[in-house]
């Protein structure tokens, strides 16, 4: 079904009478955009995105430089903070679960760094359009570029942490050829986070409370995901399904296990691929459906 689009605000559109509405369509003030047209516009934006990638990468790097301006260590402060947390919690977990420190140190380090990458894209993605409202209103903007820029910025931060994490892993686990498999795992995770960030940003433009809800849910998911604990420690029954029924478990494992030098089980790859497919269908579906209203909502 076609959707009305115009340069009028949503309040002006709602106040139009039926006769004024039909006359505005006839005069071209309001034009109809069908579902097929929305998909064609989105595909055209993706084609444009390919040419915009160098600029987006440069802007992502500038965002990081601006955030850590006059800082000596720059983004490595995030890594240092993460390692401090990992060291403290690993000692505590070893005492609580009666396990050696080496068992938790690399596991938690890889998990926390990967989770920060996930959480950054989803929490900041939920306000990506509102935060860039002035840019969207002042210049013609390919809206999908904004979540892509956020993804590139978080990828740069993640890659800053990987060498430090691998040093930790080298003391507690094994670095081998399986380690290189974190690259396709990270690519798969990125392909799932991009549409989710675009969808959350779209919905948050209309419902501002969603930003706070996403932050709260990510804190909840942090503790419910096998991140600071191992799924096998829960045994069989309900505890096992808490882990296996969590989509973040699969998205996290395809990156964490290779960093630990471990192979990823086929069912975990299948779960991660399934999560990516569902995220793309739902995420891009929401974004494409409402993308033309974002300018009015912000």
C-alpha cells in the first residue's frame, strides 16, 4: 500500500480535510510512495553507500580523535578499563567457582570486548538519528550512512582492543589458526548489528523512551548472556536453555571462541547465521517502512 509523503509536517498532514488531502495529491504537494518504491530507494542508497565508505571511514576516525582529543593513550583507555575489570572479576570468579584463574581470564577478556562492541552499536544506534538531527535537517543525508559510520567507529575501537586481548590470551590459552576465524565471525556480527541499529534509531526517533529501554535491556542481557560465566556451569534443564535461547550467545561465541583459539561448533554458526538473517529482515523492514518519517520525527 502506498504511503503519503510530503514536505509538510505530520501535524499538518493530520489536520488536512479529505478534500484538501485529495487536492494536495493532485497538485503534487503530497506524493504517494509504494512499498516497492521504498525498497528501490533503499537499494539505490546501498549503491551510493559503496562510494561513501571512504568518507564514512574518515569521519569515523575523526569521531574517535575528537572524543580522545589531547589524550595520550586515546581509545586504549577503554581497553585498559576493560582489562582492569577483567582482572578483578577473573580473580573473584576463580574464588567463587573454585576454578583456576587461567580458565576465566582469557574467556572474560574476549567476551567483554566483544560485548562492548555489541552494546555500543545498539545503545548508540538507538539515538543515532536524534543525535544527528541537525545534519539530517540541514543537508541531504543518506540515512543508512549514519548507522554505518557508527559501526565503523566501533570496529576501529574493537580492533584497538584485539592485540591487547590476544596478549592476555597468549598467557592463558592458545593462539593458532582458529584465531583467524574471528574475522568472519566479526563480519557476521556486524551484518546483524547494522540493521538492528538502523531499526532502533528509527523507532527511537518516534518513541524517545526507547533509548532508555534499550540501555536497560542491554544491562539485563549483559548478565543473562554467558559472558561472565560459562553455559556449562548451569548444567542441564532451564539453565542450559537460558544460554541456548539467547541470540547474543551465538553472536558472541562466533567471535570469542576463535580469539581463544577454539573451534566454533556448527550449531553455533547456524544460530549466528539465523540471528543475522532475522535481524536483517526485521531491522531493514522497520527502517525501510518508516525511514521517510524520520525527518519529521526528529
